């Protein structure tokens, strides 16, 4: 057959495409389980990191069992849905549902008999999704720690939200103001407190060149926490603002 | 005018060239492996693949993994293209090359994600960028399309190794001078820090990769005078 004829070209491309597609899908399917396991362990690792427990990924499931005492799937009115597994909930899918049908995962942790509430976050950065976890102390107001990750933010700019120095600046910040209103944490460009010494200003210093990613972090914290208010209140534990 | 034009028209054409079996590692074949390390290095001589050389040489470990991935991708895609070289329709050869490279890269990415998750997170977009690495397509088009399987295999390994070698050299100095570490382990003793030594933060930024490559080119050319352009 003539190598330059149209028929040959079509035939060649058709066979090539089929072969390539078959190879790739076989590989992807056969490796899927191992990949999912990695993602699951990493999730545990991230959740643990927010309460200050740093652990290797391989050991994460063990340590996770030790510190995480409960996983709750909350309904928007604050009640608990016992039929849903909170850990496997996919926030990216939940967010698209009507608010009444959404389930909000909440992880309860206990370290040295101190209780922590860990809220998963999900939002949008500049290019793609950003997500993370934020742990609140027993007063449900002070941030114990935060972890962020992203899909495709610019390396060196937006991608810096995964760095410890940025995440550490959230520790100790308060998410409620004096009146008990949820204000979240503002990733601020006009912060008068770049070192983050003032822990009552509800602000952390933004990353230069990463305005939109930073705004995404601000929005995602406030938006997600909003959904947990009714649960926090229903627990009849006053959201205490301690001016310390 | 060359002397061949003066040959009589009736001169018999040479019809039979005794085909000699070339040993696997003949001098020519070895040159395919060794040339890209020095005389024909893809980065320092051909100035290909600079972009990724800047991006992933902050630390030694990702540089090594990137080199190994590029070696795997280049060797495999060179072999595949060389096997298909008599079948590929000329008009769509670039597309075919792209498809082959892209699927190799996806394979590498999937395998890393399963067995070297941390590394795959670190390399993230750069693995995808192997596709756009000029060396890969360059060697497919310039070499694999016109040469046998074994030669193409060697050429792929040689060029990828030449690329990886520079990556590792640059990463070695950037990690050493930038963070005082090698492969994540501290190598500069605390004592020296106490005496007032400070890590050079500039080494962590990409401009210093360019300068390190520049210094390497300078050293290479002062040693290997053949590389210096005549004009």
C-alpha cells in the first residue's frame, strides 16, 4: 500500500489510536488501586498535620486511628447523617449539590486530652481547585493548624500555599470576631502585621504575586466554616471569644 | 567540480556492498552513547531542554528522578519510532511522534503515581513537560526516523543521559550552596554555620541555574577547544 495515500494515513492513525488507548487504559486501571491508596494515606497525613501531628505517609493510617476519634457527616441543619461515611465524601461533588442535600465532613481529634475539630476545605484558586484542612481548638474559634494543597497553581507564586511558612501563619488566628460572628481569616495584602504577631486581627500576610490564590483561600475558609455553624451551636457549647 | 564527474558514463555501478555485521558496541555505536555526554551535549552544546534544566534543579533528588524518567521515555519512544519508521506516513509523522511521546509520558506518570507518590507530587507538571522537551522530539525526528532500532535505542539513552548529567551537576551545586544539603541531608556541618557561613538563597532561584549552566559551558569549552565557534 502506498505510504503517502490518504487511505493508508487514515488506517495507520486509526490503528495507532486504538492501540495507544488500549495500553493507557489498561495501565491506568491496573494501577488505580495503588494510586487511590496513596491518596487516602496522604489525606490522613494532611488531617493529622493540622493538629500538629507530623507523620510519614506509610504510617499515617495507624496514627490516624489513634488520634482521630470520630468522623461525622453533617447535614446543613447541624444534625448528623449516620448513613454516610465522612472520610470518603468527595467535597468537589458535594459542593455542586443543593445545600440541603450536601453532607459536611467533620473530623474530631483528641491529642493529649485536648479536643480539635478538623474541617475540610475546598475552593478555587487562579487556575484550578484548591483544598485543605483547618483544625479548630476546643473553643471552635482558635485555629490550631491549617494545611493547603492545590491542583495547578503557579509554581513559586500560588503554589506557595502548600509551604509551611504560609500555613503556620494561620496558627493561633481566630475565626470569630468579638460579637461571635464568623469572619474567617483574611489573606491580606494590606496587612500591618506581616509577621503575624497579632493573633486577633483575623488576617494573615498574603503571598506576593498570588493575590487570586490568596483570595481563594480567604473565601474557602469562610464559606466552608459557615456550614458548620449550626452544628457548633447545636452542641450547645458557646462559641467563646476569649480576648487574650 | 569533483573528480567523480569525470568518470566515463559506462563505468559500472558498484552493485554489491559486502554487508558486514556491526558489533553491538562498535566504535560508532559507542559514540552514540558518549558524544552527547560532552561533544554534543543536548544542553550545553545544542542548547536544548534548557527550560526543564532551570525548573527542576533546585534539589538533587527530583533532578535524578527527572533524568531517569527522561531516559526511559527517550529510549522507549526512540525504539518505537525506529520500529515504525518504515510504516509511518510521512505527512503525519510529527503527530505520530507526539502520540508516542505523550503516551510514554503518561505511562511514566501513572507508574510514578503508584510507586513513587512523593516524587510524582514534586515533579507534578514537569513530568507532563517531558512531552514538550525539545530533546525528545528532536532526536525522534533527527535520528530515530532514519536509523535502526539498536542505534536509536543507544542514541535515546545517550542524549537523555547527557541531559540528565547536566541536570545532576547543576542540581548538585544548587542544593549544596543553596540549602547546604545533598539529597535532603545536611552536608555542611553546623560548625561552619556557627562561624558565620550563610546559605546562598539566590542559588534556589532559577536565574542561578542559568548561571551554573553558563559556568559549565565555559569550563567545557576551555577544556574542549573544538566546541568554540570559529567566527
